C-alpha cells in the first residue's frame, strides 16, 4: 500500500498520483492522521451533546459512538499490538465501542448503542485526544515498518467511512423530529452535471474488460483481485435519475402497482407504508424532503436520493430499463462517460455483493471487515455528497441491504442494446 493512496484533497473518484513521497516519510502519516481526525471533529461540531447520543433506528449509530468507535479501532489494532508502553484510556471502552469484530471480543449490541450515555461527549473527546497523542508518538518513533503504516492507513480509511455514516445517521435522527432541525442551515446540494436521463444520450459499452483494483495504492480487500469480465452490449444513462422523473413514476402509480416490484420489495413497501422516497413529506399539496439543511421543497431537477434498491429496481422496470451491473458501471466510469458518478449520490447496481474470483480476506480480525457481509446485500457504486474528499475511487464497492434508504442513494438506468 502506498501512502499516496490517502488523498486529503482532490476530486471525488480521483486516483492517487504517480509521484509518491518516500516510504520512510513519517511527516506524511502524521499530517494525514491529523487531517482525518480533525475532519471527524469538524463534522461533529454542529451537534449538541443530546444530538450525539441519539440512535434513531438499529441500523444507525449515535455520533458520539462513531467518534469513539474509530478511536477504539486505532487503540485495538494499532496501539495494543505496536506500542508496548501504551496505557489504555478505559478498558471498558473495548466492550462499548467494538462494532462487529468478533475476534476482538464481546461488544454492546448494535441496537443498544443509544443507551451508552456514559462516557459523555466530553470524555469521548478526551479519549480521542489520548489516542491521538499515542498514535502520533508511535508514528514519530517508527521507522519504515510495514506492519505499522498499513494499519494506520486502514484506520484512516475506516474513519472516513464513519465520517459519512455520521452525517447519514444524524439526518435520519433529525428526520424523526417534527421541528425539522437543520444540521447546517446553509447547506446546499453540491453542484453537478445532472440532467434528465433522456438528455445527453447514453454510453455504449461492450466486450472484455478488467474490473477491480489493480494499482499499488490503498484498496479494501473486497475490491481485489482485478479480473476480466465479458459485457454484452449495454447502454448506460450518462445522467442520474432526477426527482422530477421520480414524481412522474409516483403520479403513474409506481408505488401502487405490484407488477413493478420484486416480491420482497412489495412486502417491504406494504409493511413500511412507502409512497415516496425516504424523507419526503407531502405538505399543503407540495412535496418537501428532509435534508442536511432542514426541510426543503423538492427540486425536480436534482437527482433523486434516499431510495432503496427495491424502489430503484421498480423505477427501472417502470421505465422499461434496468439497473446497470457493477461491472458495467465501473467500465463506463473508467471511460469517463457518466455524469455525477462521484460526490452526489451512491448508485444502486443490480449486482449482489459477493466475492470476486480469487478473493482473499485480510488476515486476523481485520478479515471481518468486508468478507463476512457478502450475502443478501446489493452493491452501490460511486460516492455521495457525504463522502469525504479523496475517499472515493472507481473500484470502490459499497453495499447495503436492498431495503436500506437512509443513505444518500440514487440510481442511473441501463438497457441492453437491441
């Protein structure tokens, strides 16, 4: 793994530069560590102590828990093995802030993370400072040790994932509040190239292509190994599906026509009472949606967001098309023919989350990071408006259950060439 893999700035989806700092450059890791840790605190800064402890559903986690969990990650996988003089901040935190690493020991049940009122926000901040100082000291005193720096790098990418979750989870919590609080009153949808799916034409791809990560920079194990796939001729929409197009779907009975839906999707629709995307509200005859800036009128020109795989699949069927596979999406993204591929919404694909041919999980407890979730979930590609700068790449595989829609998830369409 090269240390140029961690981009502190740059465009979403941009790959690491060819020019890399020398392997023994501890300054790079110190600056990278400080920058990522500071970004977490920047995202948490608008939140009150009460905001930081709320858990609005089992799939979401409190902001305070995210801040503590990513700190525990460095303590557990970096400091304990590689810093013999390190003194644990509080041994009880390993139980409170482990997530799903069974090999690392027992843990608080995920649906009960909101019950962790102690430690409070101030003590969590002290915990972060304690671990930050120890990690900085370890980096400063470590030579070119291949056992240490890859763990630092993994921890930073892991923390960036939780930076995105911090925003998705607090938005879900705020959406349960009848006063529609804003995370950031000045928040605006990111500028992009979005246009109606029928505008600008489609991108045609076909043939044998290599997918998966094959570079020297950082990647998660689920992106490897690179391998060849054969794609039948398929056209991908250059544009994301918009809210205006989704309103047409709704007006045409999209949420009341069982024939458009997968069986599990229709059962979920009935159980959850879906009649619009997540966070949409019908107020005085007009549609509004809950955003990081509070309740806003639905803008038909913007990409639709907060839709599940089930909804995306039903919309595609209504449109007479289908969702692209993740391989089709990756090949088109490499060709640079997709608008808003990064930094707007994650895009559902029709691909089940499964291992690539020849997949090998990371060794030890970190092997639980991705591989054990490769069942019953669907792949999303790209990145979203909540993804930290430099964290996205073309081969990145996000994955969620098909009913999930609290993430910033949308779609683009595809159809086989006739």
